[in-house]
C-alpha cells in the first residue's frame, strides 16, 4: 500500500530520512511499507529517497562515541526487560497513556445488527476526528477455522480513540454509580409499592399453589425439589423476564447440609452487627486501616467466632457484605484473603472486576497475587465477555497486573470478536432468524423476594421444615424497611410472608446500594442486584441502533496484551498470533 492513500498505522509515525547506524528496517503490520527503527527503539516512516545506510559507511572517527551510545542502549534495554514491580496499595492507578495511545486497526466481523457505541467515562473525553481520506478496504488472509468460512473483512481503519488517564479508564466510584443508575430495571410486580401485607400474602399463596400443581403434573410429590412452576409461567407470560438467567430444577437449590451452614453463618454475622451497633461509637479503626468506618471495624471485631479459614462461611459473607458500603467490602477482603480454596479466589476476582470503588478493586488484586492462578483465571477471562464495558476494563487491568500470561491466547482470539453487547442471531421457531442481545439489568433487592425465592405457604410450613431452613421476610412498602444488616431483616415474624433462601432462582453478579427517588416509608438508599439478561431486539431497535463501535473493546483487550508481552501491536488478532506464534482459534469469531 502506498502512503499516498493513507495508512492508519504509518501515518501516525514521525518521518525520517536519516537511516543511520544502530537501527534496522521493518515492515508496517498493516500496509507492509518499509519502516525504520532507530537505535533508541523509535519507529519512523521513511520519506521518499531515504535508504538505510550500512554500518560500514560510517567514519572511524565516530566509532568511540557510537560505542558509548551502544553500551547505554544495552543498559536501557536490560532495565526495560525487568519484571514490573508488584502492585502495592499506593499504586492504585497504573501508567496507561504510554501503552494505549497507539495507532490501531479496526477489524469488523460483519455484524448482523449494529450495537450501541461504548460511551465515554466523562464528557471531556476526546471524540475521534474524521480521516482526511478514507483508506480503501484491505483483505487480510486469516487462517479460516473451516474450509468454507469466508475470509475476514478488514475495513478502513477507524481514527485513533485516545483513552483517558488511568482512573478514568477504570472508572471512579461516582462515574460507575452514575452509569449503573441508567441500567434498565425489572420487577416482580411493577405495582409492588402499593401492595399491602395481606395482598403480598395472597400472591404468595397463589405461587405455592402453582408450584404444587406443576409438581403434580410432573408426577412429583408435594414439597419435593420442584419449586419453579411459577417461574416457568412468568417466563412464558412476561417477555421482559423471559431472558433472565433463572436457575431451574435442582440447579436452584442447595443441600440440607449447605442450608444449615448458611443459616448458622448468616445468624452469626447478623448478631455481630447487632452487638457492634451498641458499641461502634467507642470503636477505633485499629489495624484494619486508617479512616475505616468504626461501625464496620466493630462488626469484624465481633466476628472472631467465625472461622474465616473455612470456605463454608463465604456464601453468607458474600451475600451480606457485597452489597454494603465500601468499608465493609474492604474488611471482607482482609478477612478472606488467607482463606484457602477456589471459592475465596472467585470471590476476590468478583470484587476485582465488579466493585465500583478503585480502592476495593486494588485491594482484591493484591489479595489475588499470592493465590494460585487456577482459582481465578476462568473468572477473569470470562469477565472479558461481560456486556458492560467497565467490567471488561477492570478484568483486563487485573489480568495485566497479575501477569496472567497463560491468558494471552484467549485474549488474542477475542480481538476477532464483536463486543459482548453486540446483537447475535439464533434460529426462530418459524425457521427464520431472530436477533438477541445480552444486556445488564438491575433488580431491587427488597421488592423482588418472590422473584428470586419461592414463598412458604404459612408459618406451619416453616416449623415443619425445621429451624435450620434459612428464610427471609417479604417486606411491605406500607411499613418501614428494617436495616439490611439487622437480624430482624431475615427473622421470622408473625404476619409476615416468608421466602426460602435455600432455593434461589436468580443469583446476582454484583450488588450496589443506590438512591431511590421516591422511597416512601423505606430508606432512600436501597440495594440493587445486577444480572445479565438476554432478550430479542424489536425491529424498531434494529432500525434505530447506532453503528457498532468495536475499536474500544479491542483496544481494552490489546492493552492487557501489550502489558503482558511488551509488544506494541495493533488490536488485530492475526497480528498477535503471527508475532507470538499462537495457534488459530478453535472456534471461529462470531
């Protein structure tokens, strides 16, 4: 390709006509034009008429000076090859600008429908400028996964999208909270706030009846493992709930032994909260850190009876603390960082990806550093396909900081894929194709008890099933809501409808307290659980959907690859496979 047509990679490089001693020629990864890399590692575009000069053309008079420069260059090279220093709490922001502000090539996999472009993290973010002359399409011969597969079409390079500094790249707590308030909300009952306790009890009895009828049709006895008849009915009747990640059948229930452990640990933790509330005014932050909420520290001081070394405590601790204020989430990481087993590693990885606070994410990465990588590798790599851009960026940052070089082949393959929020086609019942999209949704934790758990028929059923059954109340909006950390929140009370916590249809990816505009008698700060829903796009949404912007997603993946390898390559999968001698992906890009 000639430069007169424009190249997204070459045109960003400085020009040179002095190709002297100590450098070497190279090829542009996009247009294959000859480039020149000087002895200091700088890459230049060769202007017309310049040719590389050989070492023999230099005069002997400058040999001594050149030798000194060569020695200095070798010293610099060795210093750059040293392993990066481990993260410390003081290094909460990382040096990003020098690694991501690179020329890039956008590879489009010919999406079926166009997804929304990823939004910037702040209003000051630079917008891409239009190129003076669009580059013509270039066909890159990629190794097809199947003989009949179509070759990948490489479009004209998009303008460089400069990513903001480190904290903006990862997102501050305030920015992420603001973005999460715009996430669509789904509800068990849109009119829940107007329901009285009696009306909620009537709904609970209807749910129990539907579940029993469903079990009877399936030839199952009453009160067996079949508790999802009502949920299956909701999935058929309400389109907005059809694609929710419901767990059905045996997948939604835990064993009797696990239920007993969950009940005991939940009660212990909530009793610690109750006792700490009486003495938190005299508590000090202590060794957990300066500026820590005294109440939070008092709670964890009261939890000495909990054996954090046992993974069995993690389900209750994660469910209770993950949706609380930052201090509680920080102290939870301090408590479980030495807990053995994959459950603790997965919980820490979840905090590193989904926590909105940068300090908590940094603390979680520090805790993961000394753990076996196989405990959290799958969770972090899977998060790179999460349909919420900040989670992908947090996962890429964690992978780079933890030096997970075994994830390089997976990330190189992701450079060939469309963003996780892009639509995809599946066969429809009529034989045609329909377009689906994965999107983040939120559920109010207090208004959706019966969306996540089956209700108990009455108090007698609670007594019959035993005291070891974990239960929770279905709160009415007509009465004040007990504090989420109070033992009364999950206590059995007369006249209050209860749900079973040993059966869970929806398990959130993460939780967050958010302010509600019209809370009524409840607190203005309420807990929301966030999940990924898959739904069908309407024709109107398909017609009005903006063009897909894949470059930001691929630049996020390329950032982690550059940090792990030290290579400065464009965000193109084939370029990384060629440079690192990686195998072709086993599954072709969607």
